[in-house]
């Protein structure tokens, strides 16, 4: 269990630009068809903020890009509802962050810098980070802005809601551990190295045309033959691998079963099917062709209670804090006179009504 008390409520962070002032002399001018066509409409507002349609579109585009980078696609019939949810999260972000004090801002800035440093280290270099962010439609600047805002909201909510949250006892912590044994099974993990011969166009982030793909496949086969014949794997990684994130670690990754994104499942399956020291046949994923060498495999094990008790307590405390968040957000949005100026999609409205009926009909719910 990780300490992430309000990130789990998925409040999206965003930068909201102040709308340009309209001169009184211009206010009486008729709006041209061209102006109306490109008008950046206000989709939500409060006493101290406005959210423009362009900002909502940007947030939704980032969401879709991030999903695609994980090998997931959002069905068309769910997109309007998801876009509306993102608008709600932008509103929550603005109203909650408006309650921030100087210490909150300082803590959020420090956390954002820490996350940037850790992410850069994990990926191997600043250049690798930029490439990874590019696949999700982000830049380093937007990543930092989002991380800062997300942590600002977390800090504000913890400061304001923690004093009134229910206290979690040691007995509750022990009970949770005993009732959820599967949660404390450390899964089987592997450490593997790979050489990636990319079959993606780096500029468009799309698959190469078939003739180019075949060239890459033949190249990967030749390298795989050299590995099998005993050439130094690390040297071949440095010479040929297109995975910049792992290249600085001689192609090495360590991961648990089920941890990798859907697009990398073939890579994961190959690694877990091998014995230490074994070299794989060519493994194909949407990223290209992989030559995998297994370094070590660690079996699953039960984690001792004393090693996770602190994390359990923090997690349960976070649950208690989260129970207060919906009412808190509703209250501060009412105080800020929040207005949503676009209609809720019918399918989302129907979904919420169905959920409310199910909750009302559930046993023990009054």
C-alpha cells in the first residue's frame, strides 16, 4: 500500500489562463461569424476562476494520450461522460487549491521537484523522460505543472480534513492484514535485460510501413543470432537497442508479474517463462522486436506484518480522510458559487441515477 491519500480520487491538475479583458468600447460591437466560430467558451466558473473549453479539450486530449500510451482505448460511447468527469475534476482542483496557504505551496513545489528527480532517475536520463512524456502528449513543463497542482491539492485536503478524520487503531490495522492475505503476497518478480529494435516511427509514434518493418525484423534476427553465439549482451545493448530508458542500465528492467502495461504483455510473458541466463526467441510488441535475457527470478512470498503495519495504517487513515472529500468539495464549490455551463451527458446522468438507486436499495443503507 502506498501513501497517496487524495491522488486516488483522481483530481486532475491543470493551469487555467486568465481570460483577456474586453474593453467597454468593444462590448457593443457585433460578434462576427469568424469570432463566434473560434470563441473559447467558458464551460464552468466560480467567484475567482473560469474554465475555458480549450483548457478542457487539452485536459481530455492528455487523458486520451496517457491511456493510449498504456495500450488502452476509451470507447466512443464513454468519451462524453469522461470529458465531463475531467471538467468536474478541474473544478475540484481550482476550488481546493484556492484554499492553499504559503506552506502548502512550498510543500507542493518540493514534492514536484522530488517526483521529477525520481522519474528522471528511473528512466535513466532527462532525454528519456522527455520521450516518455511525449507519448502522453506532455512536456516536462506540463508534467511539472500537473505534479505540482496534484500535490498542492493533496496537501490542502490533508491539512483541512485530517483533524476531523476518524483515528485508525492498531487493532484495525491488524484486522485488515489478517483479512486481506492476498494483498500482502509479494508477487513473483524477474530481472531481465533486453535489446529493442524499434518498429515505430519516432516522429509520428506510429508503426513503420511494412517494408521498413521487415528490415527491422531482419536486423533483430541477426542480432539475436549474435547473442546466441555468445557475444556480449551488454555491448550489443549499447550498440543497437532503441530503448533509451533502459540503455543506460544495459537494457535492464525489474518487474512483477502483471506490472507492465498491456502493450508489453508479450515481453512480460517471455521473461517469466525463462530460466536465469536464458535468451529468448524474438519477442514482438507494438514497440518493436525484443531480445530478452533473464538475469534472475524471485518467487512470491508473504510480507511480515511488522514490515507493512505503518503502510496499512496510513492507507486506512487515507480512506477515512477520503470519506470526507465529497461533502467538503460540495461545500467549497457552493461557497465559490460554481456554475457548470455545459449539460451533463445523458449516459453519465443515467449511470449516476442507477448507482444512486443501487446504493439506496443495498442492505443496511438508510
